[in-house]
């Protein structure tokens, strides 16, 4: 049968374990990881739909959609010079093709 550790032995074991654990990473490695995970800016976030949360004031702009209006989640009319056509792979979708 194993005997429980004495408090002094437990403290010694914990101090050795704490000494072997690496300290917090330096700022340069944290910044390199952030740039890798969020190449278009923002900060990595766990448990969120996207990988990165944009900084305050950026709104929903992530790069390719910068300057576009927010999604309306409905079909918009085709712009002038185009016509509506059914998408080949998705009959429920409408594409705007040039006239």
C-alpha cells in the first residue's frame, strides 16, 4: 500500500514541476503565432465560429469584404447590364450573368 506524501515532500515535488514548466512565451513568439493564425488582423478566439476576432472599429470587414455592404440574407436584384440565371449546381440559387 502506498503512503500519502508528506506536505514537505509534496511542496518539493510541486516546486520541481513548476521549475520544469516553461515560462510564458515572449512577446515576439506570441505575435508570430497571432500573425499566423490571423493573417488579416484581429486576435485568435477559442470557441467562436471564426478563428479571429477583429479589433474594435473594424466591424465585419476582414479583407476581401472591406467596403461591401453587410449581408441582407435575401436575393438582391441583378445590377444593370446583367440578367438573372439559375445556377447549374444549385437550382435554388440565382446568379447574375452579363447580358
